[in-house]
């Protein structure tokens, strides 16, 4: 039986498990990414400052390693987006880590105007010495797919419209929940005297992701299409993370001795994403009965994972034992998520999709998947 939370997870444990290792490395580099990478490299040569957008849940894994030498040579601000989905305590440690390396870093929510304003203030401060001698400045926004670059651009445009009313109406960037929406580079004017242009760019990955866990983290966070990896594999990976960290053991107070209303996760952490995100492009907000239904389902998911982990008599640091626990949890999740008893493969796929949606929309709480490094690493 699991008696407490293990603070130290055996290095490489999850990456060596069958669902991670036997399926091989994760690579997603469609044709447009090669051309986009070349275009980004050319634009970077002309840029006065770069905003590198990363996913706050994976501050290290969401860096494009191939572009790092060129990015680190520029004036750069690392923007950790989706901070509303990230554990705030761990996120603070990450920002301090970057600052200790003399790298400007700010955590943002691209959908929050006040959050983006802080980023723009930092951009203007970093460009202060250049503004005096250059009539036109270029700020480039880069990042891997689906980290929120286009959402950031849209917020910047909205703020610029209030700051600089004389400018022409600006085109909004296309925003989507799937990686690979932006496929060309477009410029957006955000200021006059001097003229400051923000260049959006497509999300690009490296041609080969050598580390299996880095690939899984990118896919789990939505930067790699689910079809490339497989939803079941991602659900297994996320369950492995939860179990080795002992996270479900902290969920006991969310459902024990409390009614359904007070056990709703919004009372613990309320990300900017709302219930309509659970069903993409839903036209209307759900009624109160739907809210209660989803809230109750989340409580059942947390209860099922707490129960299976707390009653488990194996060792979560043993690969075989951990895989057995994950199999038990799939069965428990099928009941908690009210997936009907059908063909085993179909049921597992439905369980995986629903479980991943709960994570990605913040319904299971805030997470950061990357550990803050204790030794020197490349930023």
C-alpha cells in the first residue's frame, strides 16, 4: 500500500516503460515546418528582439533546440504562456531559474490583457536603447506549435489599438486548438514613432526529438498531434506521472466530506479556460445541470485515481508494478468517465480522450511536467 508521496522518482523510470519505449521516438515534422524554419531563421537575422513563447507546463521541453543558438544570440524574452494551467509555486521557481541565468522571463496568460501588458512593458524596456537610433523595429514571436503565439498576437493587437488609435485596423491571427494552424509569417504594426512591428510565425519543431519523454510532454501539452502519438499512450504517460509523483493522494480533500458543489475544482484553482473548452466550438455555454454533471465527473475521476493509488500494494518505482497500476486505473476511469462497456480498444480510446481533455483544460488542476533543473543546462 502507498503510504505517502515519493519525493524522488528514479531517473528514466517512465521513459523506460513499455508504452514509452516500445513505440519509439516521437517525431512530427510535416513539410511546411522545414520551409517555415528556414523563413524564421532569415527573419531572426533582421529582428531587434525575440519573444520566445513556451508552454508554462513544460518550460524546458517546449524549447526548439535547433533554434536556441540563434535565439540566445538575440535580445530575447522567454514568455511562459498558459500560466493559468501551471502550478504557480513551481512556475515561480522556473522564472527564478531563468533569471539566475541572466535570461529575461515572464509568465503570461495570452488571453489576459493585463498579463500581456506586462510583457509589452518589458519589450519596450528592452528596446529602449535601440529606439533612439532606429526608426523601425522588428519584434519576432517564435515557439513550437500550440503554445499560444497567435493568441498572444491577438491580445497585442487589441492593446495596440487602444494605445495607438491612429494606426490602421490590424488583421487578427488565426487561433485554433490544434498544432500547426499558423503556416506563414505575418507582420502586425503595434506602435508609431518609432514604428514597431510584431512578426508572428508558424510553430515549428525539430526534425527529430531524440528524448522520448520530451516528445511525450510536447504531445501531452498539445504541441504534437494526438494522431502521431496515440491518445492511449499519452493517457498512460500522464497516469505514470501522477502516480510517481503521488499527486492523487493530494486529491482526497476534494471529495471526502464535501458535497458536489464545494468539491468543484473551481474552488481550488480557476484557470481562464471554461467548460465550453471541453467541447470544441460549442456554440452555447452549458446550463447549470451540465456544470454539475462535469463537476461530478471530475470528482469521480479524482476519487478513482486516489483510491487505486492509495490501495495499491506494489512499488510505483518498479516499471512492471506501475504498469499494472495503470491498467487498474484505466478500468476505474472507464466507470468514472461513464464510458459504456463496449469493445475494449474503443473504450480505452474514449477514456483516453476524455482524460486528456480534463488535463488540457485545467479541470484536474495546475501542473508543470518539467522539473526545475538543479545543474546548469542550456536554456
